[in-house]
C-alpha cells in the first residue's frame, strides 16, 4: 500500500490516544485541502501490511485512517482494517472524501465499513468550513457503525504540532483558519 505518513501518537484525530495512518493519493483535490501533499498517486512510500502494522504502538486507544483518499486503495484498506480488528482489536475511524452511499456501491466498500467503527465522509468544501465536530466542512457526516463511540466523542477540535527528529514541522488535527494564516499555511 502507498502511505504518505504514519503518526504513531495523536490526540486530535479522534477520541483518545491514536495512531494516524495517512494513505497517499487523492483524485478529489478539494480546494483548500489541508493535506495537498497527499494528492499525488505516485508519492508517499510503498509499505507492506506488516510494515504498517509494526508502526502502531501497543499503548494506543485506536487508529484513524485518513489521506489522501484511503478508498482509492480499497483492497489494501480492507486488509489493514481486517488485521487491526483481528490482531489488535482497536477501534478504527476512517476519513474519506467519498460519501457513505458511494462507498457502499464500491466492490468491497461494504466490507470495509463492516470492519470500522466510524466514518467521516464527504468532500471538503472550503466555503462550508466546519467550526464544530471532528470534520473539515459542514457537509461532512460522522457515521457511527458500532457502539464504541458517541457523537459527543467527536466534538473536540484541536491541532497538534509535531517536529520530526530531522527538524521538520507537521500540523495534524483541525487547526483554526487563524492558526493556518499565522503560520502562512493557508
């Protein structure tokens, strides 16, 4: 599977302490996307399922899968969520630019949805920037497929700044427009 980045620990991409796996490649290229570097279908790093699984620390409360667009690599996504559920029994949240009804029509879309606990769906609409819940724009919907989470678990909107050992700075989560403007990232 082609992966853009893996953040071993995050507290802003879903409830609790989570690992965030960013798939590489997105055809939507939504205006104002926070992760445009994930758009290239040839970028990122090719990783095996085991290499990705090894990057998930033992002490996390869950896994968040984002992008790019995870469903462009649907077979790899299904393998990943299947193994996480079977071996680690961790709750899984997936962010997708596809809407839930579009995913359900995909060849293995329903199989993926059966393995995850929550889906935050829909293309990012810059003019509908969300100021509440764990979503980028107000048109996006939080779908709960199990009883692991409640909608109130998705109310927190924060951002994290991560500095790599090489000195590179990354922002993850949901920074306000003001923060992005201050950092000249918008």
